[in-house]
């Protein structure tokens, strides 16, 4: 493998129903810095159906080039067609780095591409840098329960790939009118060659905010006592337009689904405001939320470890404090 043949930083652009996933724009911001440091191009790879017109947005957010695969076979995300398109693009244009959002789609696609190429993949990265001279990507992520940051290198293969957690990188301010090069590509792939079919699309009917995208999260723990007691968490979240988070013990008790679990074996979140209510603050929980902008803890035990990790702490009974907060925020926001 001749490393000199591999040039440029790429971002896989995730699109759903005509919208670009925020994490893809964040990655263009991070990718721009890497590309500038290396003195190479930043490209977005956009795959979908009826998506070509999104190129302008990508240029405005920092891409120099957009490779687009726009065809009916890419109508809904499926591993095989998207993987073949990306492999085709890699074989033709040989990037040195590809970044993906650490979303269900990004993780699925990145691992399929990594296996087929083959190359290495660092999952759930939270920091990125690149060595100017060697082009070695420095992809860092928490390890050993969040106690250390591990920097992972891919020394023997190209492209170097990483999935990056949403809301960790910052998108650039868009530059209206900034343009770039659009490269339209296609692959020969028939529908009958694809093993998965989309039979039906079932839309989530709830308007609830997802925890990995939320600016405010109200998270509850075992201290809420029961599924009924946990309703207070939902109520406070609703008043604030926030997402609901939970500790693992709450999820295991069946008070809420696993997609709400914050922590080592759940989701890592970095909202602007994180309420931790009736949560003790076990290390496995802290690693999933400790980078939040502002952490407010409510716990009746003054020695609960969560008070070591929060910016503001209220020692007291959640069943007295949360109803007061709900009332107060209702009035303040009405
Ligand atoms: P508890 O530890 O029982 O704490 C309840 C808290 O509520 C206490 O601090 C108590 O003082 C307070 N309280 C009680 N009543 C009230 C009241 N009326 N008002 C106010 N406060 C009150 N945990 C996670 O959260 N996420 C993970 O991803 C995760 N992954 C794990 C992975 C591994 C391998 C292991 C071993 C554990 C993992 N855990 C995880 C579990 C973790 O170790 C803790 O057991 C868990 O976080 C505790 O949940 P909790 O804080 O809700 O409950």
C-alpha cells in the first residue's frame, strides 16, 4: 500500500428525508481543521435519492468537493448499497481519512466499509488531530471507564477511519455563497442484488427530543422511587423542551427504554444543561455526561458522588424540589 496515493479528508454526509444530520456538519468543521493542517482537500460524500441539491449547504459548511451518488436504490439507508457506493468512491479517489457520525447509520456503514477495504476504524471518537508531516490521524476516545483518554492510530492501512460522537465537534459558521466542486458518481447495482428491502417506514409519532441531540437533558435515577415517581422527570423535561435521560438502574427496572440510558453502556451526551435527579453519580454514569456544559444535581444524600461532578447541587428530596422547579419554569417560560 503506497500511502502517498491517499490524499484528502472525507466526511460521510448522513442525510434523512432531505435533511443533513447535524453531526455531518460538525464533522465538516473538524475535517476542515485537519485538511488545512495537512494542506489537502476536504470532501463530503453524499449518498441518497434526490439529494444532489444539498451540495451547496456542504460547500457553505466547509467542503471543497462533494461526491454524490444520487439514485433510487439509495432511497432509504441500507448497508449494502451505501457500502458499495462508498467503496467505489474510495477506490477511485483514495482519501487518507474518512469521518462518520457515531450514529446508528454511521456506525453501521463505517464498520461495513472498514471490513471490506480492509482498514482500521476508531469508534466513538471525541477528539481528533492529525500529524502534519506523516498524515497520521490521532483519534482519541475515553477508555477504561472514562479514566483515561486513549489515542488510537492506524499505522498500516489507508484510509484511516473514525466515527465521531455527535455534539462533540463544532460546525463552522456557514459562508453563504461559498462554492466547490460537485462530482457526480454512480455504481451499477440492481435492486435484486440487494439482500435487504424496505417494506414499510414507520415514523416515530412522539415529538420527544432525542438525548444525543438535545440541548437540555433531564435525567432521573433510582432515587425517583418507581415508574410513577419517574413521571416527574418527564414533566420537568416537557416544560423545558428537554430530552429525558436515565441511569442504567432505571432502565433495568423497566421505567424507561434503553435509548434513554446515559453512560458507559448507554449514550454519551454533551448537552448545554444536564439535570441529574436522584442519580448517585457512579463512574459508569459520569463518563456519559461529564462533558455537559452545566450540570445541576438534585440528591438527598449530601455525600452522593454526583456532587463532585456537578456545577450546582441541591441537597434535598426530589419530590419536593422538582414540582417547585416545574411550576417555576412553567411561569418563567409562559
Ligand atoms: P443509585 O445508585 O441507587 O442512586 C440513587 C440515588 O438517588 C442515591 O444517590 C440517593 O441518595 C438518591 N435518592 C434517593 N431518594 C431520593 C429522593 N427522594 N430525592 C433525591 N435523591 C434521592 N449506570 C449508568 O447510569 N449508565 C451506564 O451506562 C452504566 N453502565 C454500567 C456498566 C457496567 C459494566 C457496570 C458494572 C455498571 C454500569 N452502570 C451504569 C451502573 C452504575 O454502576 C450504577 O449502578 C448506576 O448508575 C446507579 O444508578 P442510580 O444512580 O440511578 O441509582
